[in-house]
């Protein structure tokens, strides 16, 4: 249901996003298991945006770099709306810090952003055990590896 919500929302929004949907998506959640349930859809939507910009997306394959930027920004916006609905202004502020930190790390060529996602999950009230964090970081590293 998590990924269906993301893909069906994008498909309904634009035929361009619909055409970018993968025929066989990879339905592996990465960081959503680290946060409370009401925030999971928003967090995975924002993570999919991050992957569209910086890694290998699970649901989409934009045909070119311009459409990837637009699709990623669309997903960021929809993820933030979902986060706002579930967690209010403090949760949106946490996501804004996450997005800014990831962009700065990418611009500086430092790290893969995984620690930023884990820190954001904690800031959103998540209390994941070490095993859940390790699984999320491993899945993330596989998605952003060059």
C-alpha cells in the first residue's frame, strides 16, 4: 500500500510521471521502518525523491535528467505534504533539515547521506533498534552506490 500510494498519486497527477513508472518496481522500504506509522508514507515519498535525484529509484525511471529533477521535486513536495499531515510543523522542519543536509553532503562529495536519514528518523520520534538501522543503511547504500 505504501508504494501503491506513491505511484498512483504520481500517475494521477501527470501522464509524464505515469510514463516514468517502472514496469517492475522494487517495493523495498528503506527508512520508513525507523519512524512511527503515521510518518512512513511521507518519509518513503521523500526518500523516493532523494533516489530520483541521487540514486536508483524504486518506482520511477525518468527518461532524462530534466524530468528527473522535476519528478524528484514533485515527490519532495508530496512527501512534505504527507509529513505535515502526519506530524505538523516540527516534522516538516526535520525533513527540511534532512533535505538540506543531504544536498550539502552531495555538493561536498561527503558520505552517502545514510546517517542524515537515521538522524531524521530519530528526530521524527523513531526509536529503531540497531538491527533495523543496519538493514536500512545497507539498503540505502545499495541504492546510492555508484
